[in-house]
C-alpha cells in the first residue's frame, strides 16, 4: 500500500502537471490590443509588397521555415525563395518601376475579425468584390506577428463547395507533403519543371497544382529527378477524398 508521504508527493506532482497544462492551453486564450494592431499592420503590408513587386518584403511577412502561402493553382508555397519567385511571376513586375502603379493596395488594410487560436490567431475574410476569401493563421515570433498560413479560396472553388480543409486532405492523399514533386515554371496553362534553355520562366506552382473541373478536382504534379508527371482526378466520397483516376506520363525515352 502506498504510504501517506508517497501519496502526498504523487498528488502534488499531479496538481503541478495539471496547472502546467492549463497554463499552456491558455497562452493564446486572449489577444491584446497591441497584438491586434500588429496583426492588422501585417495585413496592411501584404498588398503593397505583392502588387509593388517587392519579393523580399513579401516573403518577410511569412514565418519561414514552416509558414506558407496556399492556393489550388499555386500549391503550398513554403520555401522563402519560392515565395519571392511567386511575387515576381506576375507580368506587372516586368514593367519599369514607374509603370507598376506604385505600392498598390489599400494602405489602411482590411479590418477582419481576429480571433485567438492555439497557433496564435486566426481570421477569415473576403477579398475583392466576389465571395473569395483568405483563411489566415498568424503566429507571434521574435520578429513580430507573421503569417503561419494564408490560404486563398476563389469564387470558383466556393461554387464547387471546396474549403481549405478539402485542399489539405487532397494534398495529403496525393502525397504532396513528402517533397516528391517539382516546382513548376513557364507557361501559365501548361507549367513544367524549370528548363535549362534560359529565358523568362516565371514561377507557377509549388508541387501539386489543383484546379476545379466539372468532374471534380484535377491535379498536376511532376515527379522529381525526371520521373514524369501525374495527371489526377479526385472526387469526394462519403468516406472522404479519393483518387478517381491517376495517369502517369513518363518522360520521353522511358
């Protein structure tokens, strides 16, 4: 039988452990006015850096490594270099600086409802004139508040009933989280891995590209080390997302 001394020590340890757990869970239970102000400043800096073709400034808004920008057509852009390449992929960045229209965007920034979250904070709000929205996760770092995740959901994707969680599930199903797929460059509609031919090859996709189609969601991914490409079709079933069709196209000569 446990002695009273040992029992008391065990109870004390249990109380300490419980108190530690509660404290950890409550770290982000509230946000201060200063936190909200800094997050709004982060949001206000987003458009001027992107539209103003400032790759370093835009990449600095993300908590890399680890943080990322995500959209169906662009993939999950996690590497700092890829974030910078994404900014410069727009045609406006080929124009002389005076023709880019200045920093662009609304200097005041959006005014979303920012809520506490286990990671730090979250917000979801519309962009543009349609129903498309940003789904954001923010994290507080030694360098201030940064994007942990910014996911863009378009009007077309909303019409198809897709959510950020759907894209996460499809990418996991397709193996996009294992680093097996190449970044894609070049033609907007038919991107491929970067070629050695030179010339302008703007960044298009990080890993798996996902596009809405009448049949479901279509995926395109090029395997690393010249392994060819996958052309996928995904469908949502009562049991979750599944690969309805996967076509592997091997490189010429294989």
